[in-house]
């Protein structure tokens, strides 16, 4: 029989590590451009599963950051799939898959990823050291996000402008690193200097986006938005440096803000490039909302797992309790999105189902950390059972627009890659 859990127990050690995003039509779809790990995405092992479906086995490279990027890379596509079916079922106005909608969803994902990867990288540096292999792996993941953003800009404005953006964006990340080092060491002068450099960056970036958008993104408006990005992300770094238990909430606030920036920037860039569709129509908004919430699930889960393995007291620590609560708030937000389209009863049913699947990943993470192979296999079997249940749910609420078998098959990649990322995370952090 399936086990049930309280809100925080379900969130507990949650599912996986970090992230990555594919920019879909806005950038190249090959593995190098999207940051997808080819071995993880192409070598998922299959066996006999529930209801005639193939079961899945974890795929891991041993690098928790690379594996987590692979695990999260399917989230934009999942968001598109769900948005397409739900929009059709509810006659949502607009186009889910227009070029402008694709641009907005891609920028939403990549900018949100930038915030979470920066936060997780800083937390890794504070925990393992700035010279550690773990931090180098975290920084490599962040560099991959920068590459993807530059590819997106280059696809709209040309290779030269993409390279210019890469240099500008990478420079501002360096200022955040300088700030993180300064606040952790108590060097206020260096922290102030980093803040000044970040302020100068917002002005440069504003001028850059005004140029490449043919004036559709006024420099002052972009600079103002990026100033809020700097303010919220430095606040998150402050919280991490101080060891505040609620740092996950501060990091989430920084990530929430860039979703608004993505909508603004996508609208201006789409107008400047003459892209089809409306980045702000209801269908586009639905797609970007689901993309952000699904990706955030992975990000916040990663932070919860990281905290469970690194905070003093582990799962009993105040930091972990707070991180688990932040993760569960994301689950509630996802259920609210379902409720808005399919009614309160279906929203509540989704929340129960979603929390249950997180619980099975909890079981997997605990078994992984303790060397309990029987528990590990049971958790995989439970996750296999979740897939057809979720498929049937989405087929029902979409009036058949989302076939159950297709949803269940897609969730196979979710289970395989996320379990593989947990394997790598346990190997890296559990003595």
C-alpha cells in the first residue's frame, strides 16, 4: 500500500539537485547548446513496468550538477506539453507555441535558472570551499546557463551580439562572486565595490538591450529591472552568508522577480525581431507560468536535498525545515494553477498526487544515503506506479487533449534522470 505523508514530510528530502533549461526554438536544439548530457538523455535503461509500460532505471554520470541539469532539462518541454493540452481543453486565448511565446518561456527558464544556479553555487562555495571540486562543478553548471542565454541572444541578434552579451553577462556574475566572497569574509569595502560594479553593469546592459531590440526595450527600463535583480540576489547571498534558515525563501524571491523581467524582455525582443505571436497573451502566459513552476520544483528540491546533506542536524535542522516549506509552497502554487483551469476538486487531487510523487523521491534519497538497496528499488517501483496515475489524471482534466500514455511515458525520463542526479548527489555529499 502506498504511504501518505504530511506536507513537510512529503517535501522532506525531495527530488533532486539542480537544473538546466532548453531554450527550445530560441536556441540550438543539439546537446551542446542546451547543456543536456547526451549519455543521460540517450541511455535510459528500461525494463518491465506497470500496466505494460517500460519501467525506468536511474542514469548517472557521477557529477551531481551535470546530472541535475539533465534531470531538469525536460521541464520546459513538459510545461509546453501540459500548456498545449490544458489550453486546448479550456479554450485559452492566444497561441501556446508562437515564436514570441517560445521566446518568453525560454527566457523565463534561463533567467530563473541563473538565479538558482548562482544561489546554489554560492551555498556550495560556503559549504565546500571556493577551491573545491564541488564548487568547480557548480560553476560549470552556471557557465552552461550563460552559454545558453548567449545562444538565445545570438539567435535573434546575430553571433557578434551573442558574444557581446556573453561577455557582459559573465562579467556581472563575477561581480556577484566578488560580493559573495566579501560578505562572507566581512570585508565591507569589497562588498561596496562589488555593488558599485553591479550598478555599472545594469546601465551597460540597459544600453545593450535597447540597441538589439531596435529601441523596443528602453535602456532606463531595463536598467531599472536589472537593479531589482541585483538587489534581490545580493539579499539572497546575504542570507546564505549569514546562515539564515529562511535563505531558501529569499532566493525564491530573487527567482520570482526575473520571471517578470523575462516577460518584459521577451516582449521587446519579439517586437524588435518581428517574431510571430504575442508574448503576453493568455496561452503564452500559461506556458511560461507552468515552465517556471515546474523548473522551480527542481530548483527548490535541489536546495532542500543540499541542505539536508550539509546543514548541522540534517533533516532536523531549521534550515532544512524552512527549505522543505519553501518547496511545498511551490507544490501548492502548481495546484493553484491546475485549480484555475480545472476547478478546486481537480486542483486538490493534483496536490495530493504531486506530494505523493515527491514522497517517493524522498524514499529514494533516504535509501540512497543509507545504502538500502531494497528501499531504493521499492521507491523506483512506487515512482513507476505514479506515472500511469498522473497520466490518467491529466487525460481526465484535459478532456483527452493529453493522452495518459504520452504523459506517463514522458514522466519516465523525469524518474530516470532525477533518480540519477540523486545518486550522484548522495555520492558527493554523504560520507
